[in-house]
């Protein structure tokens, strides 16, 4: 896990590599010269309907100078969709933090119990492609967002009720909690996938990096606001208070999300006329046969595996190797998260200011973020033996900075590539990548911690065990760099060329 516009009335940049022709043949680019696009990523030629086509006319996006009404999402709409992420984060943080603590401390259950419940939430992410396909068939994303939030909020309330019930009836309480965590996973997958698809189809290519930053930061805002408030109102602790707080958070989250998304999709062109849709298996096979989609899927899995593997071992590493206390390691984690936020804002700012230059390439920032993450992890692996003189805090901040740059650039690239197959595949493609991300994130934390334990069986020095795992994560990030640079603007069968950047992707 998990993680993410334009000014109202603004103009949309012209296509970057020519104008697409639409005809009985597969789409191809008109070689006639066009002004270069200032966008970060290429214009998806399938992103919009083309009602202005006529016999003998060239296809392409309608000019914004022709007096056509604005049909893209502005900054206010981007922020409203970010509020959906805020609501989602507010419910999820109760599941992964508050309920986890209550089960282990107040109920004295093994830590494995909440761990398995969270694993259920990640396991169900494998169904994201199917939910994305469902939104493709309907042609509407809003019902899937609202329905997903309903499932998420009901699951959050049910999990709290199950946790409280477990104090008196352990079997029944845990059974209710298990079903509720499944609902949470379904809700996060359905709402999150359709939200990103809606952003991908409505945000101008040159501002996808900024839009990803907005929705990601607003999700973190949901974590930051909900956790302390819930912790305040749940004291003095009781099962009834826990249920009341969770129910209130869930109700507020659903209302905020429903109001935030209302009417946003109506600003976009209506879905195309209903046509025969191929079955899910055929669409999924077509996506996986696309070399760009397949490479990007592997990239998402490998990079997210490396990204999440550090989550559970960084603080123990600082405590064991550098003798830092719990308060100091918590501050260290906060420093890393501050670096993540700084990296996201850096990419958003540079890609907006440097439009039309190589610095605006999301592919470039994805590769730089992965390379920087690898460098920081290698520094952690090799620097610990130097002792207290090692600059641990600057290194951890640099790791967060690179992680943030990678994450937001990868999400922006995901939004760009989702339109490669047109509206009929956009949700399914986003679902495939969301499934890869969710499964990798769930597996990464477990594998990182398990790898440290395994290495400590081989070596008596904890510093060597952590160094080996950090080095392995760094190697994964280097593999991700190679994969990111291999996402070439190749022409898939029956599709137009979609470079990630008009400068770096030119052929």
C-alpha cells in the first residue's frame, strides 16, 4: 500500500508527435510537423472522443482555440479527488495502527493475528484488474469510487466491532474482523483504482506529476489528522468507545468522499456509445501481451518490493546498530517521511516549471528516484561499520527524498500509460498495476523483516544482517532503474506510439 490538475479554464497542450489518424486501419501518426508539446508525458491519442471528425478530416484532439468548452479537470477538481484519498487514508490508518495496537496490547493477542488480518487486505488486491474492468464496461468511474468507499467504511466499522467483540468472544470477534478486513481490501482496491483512472483520463499530461503529488499528500493528510484525533477520543479506552470512534470516522469519511466526487466526472466527455466489450480474460491477455504494459508491471512490482522492504527494519536497525532509543528512532522515521514529502513536492514543482525540457520527464524522475534510493541503501549498508560518525540522519532523509521522487513520478507514469489501450482498457490496466503494487507492498514488509532474521542465523553481528538486506534492496532498485529506462515508446499492435516524454521518448 498502498500509494497519487490543471487551472479551470486552462488550455491543453497540442499533441507532441503529430496527429493521429482514425480509420479502418490501426491508428498511426501523421508525420506532418507539429509544434513540440510542453507536456511531461505524451498525449494519449485515445484519451478523448473526437466528435469533430468528418470525411477526409485528420483525427486528433480538438483545438482549445476553436471555442470548444473546457473538458479537463481543473485544480479544484483535482483537490476534490484528493479529498477522497484523505477519507480513504483516515479509515485505513485506524485499521493498521489503532486496531493493531488494541489487539496486541489490550487483548494480548499474538502480533501474528493483526499481521494476518492486514495480509488479507493485501491479498484481495489481486482482484483490482477485475474491478477496473468492471468500471471500463460501465464507462463510469464515480459509482465504483462511491461503492468502494462504502465497502471500506463498512469494513472499518466492522473491524472495530469485531475487535471489541473479541474481548468476550474471541472466535466470533476474529471471524467478524477477518470478513471486515476483506471488505476493507475490496473497498480500497475498487475506490483507489477507479480514482486513479478518473485522474488519468481527466488530467492534462503536463500536470500529472503535480496531480499525483496532490492525491498522495492528501492521503498522508488523512493519516496525520485521523490518528491523533482517534487516539484522543478513544481514551479512556473501552470497546464501546473504539466502536463509536471507528463508526464516526467511517461515516465522516464516506460523506466527505461522496460529496467530493459528486459531479467531477460530469466535466469530462461522456463515455462512448455502448459497444460489444471483449471478456475480461481477453482484455487481460491483450494487456499482458503488450511489452510496455508487461515491463511496467514488472517495474511496479520490483520497485515497490524494494520500497516497502525497508519499512519494518529501518527503526530496529537504528536501535541495534546505533543504540538509538525509541523516541530517537521515531524521530528518524519522521525525518524519512519528511524527505518523502520533499521529494514529491520537488518532482511536482520541477515538472511544472520545466515543461518542454528533459527535466520534465516523468521517466527521468522515476529512474533518478530509484537510483537515489539505491545509493542511499548502499550507504546504509556500507556506512554502519564506521560507527557513530556515520551521517545516519542525512542518509535517511536522502532515502526519503529519493523514495518520494520515485513514487510520485511512477504514479504519474502509470496515469499516462493507462490510456495506451483507450478507454476500453484504462481501468483494467490500472488494476493490473495496482495489483502488482499492493501485492509487492504486502510482501515487501514481511520479506524484509524475515530476511533480517534469516541473516542473523548466519552471522552473529546484527550490523552485517541489516547491511546484507539493505544491499539487496539497493540491488532491487537498480533493477527497477533498468526497467524504467526500458519502457520504450514502442508501437503495440493496433495502437499509436505513446512516448513517456516528447524529448527523451523521441524516435
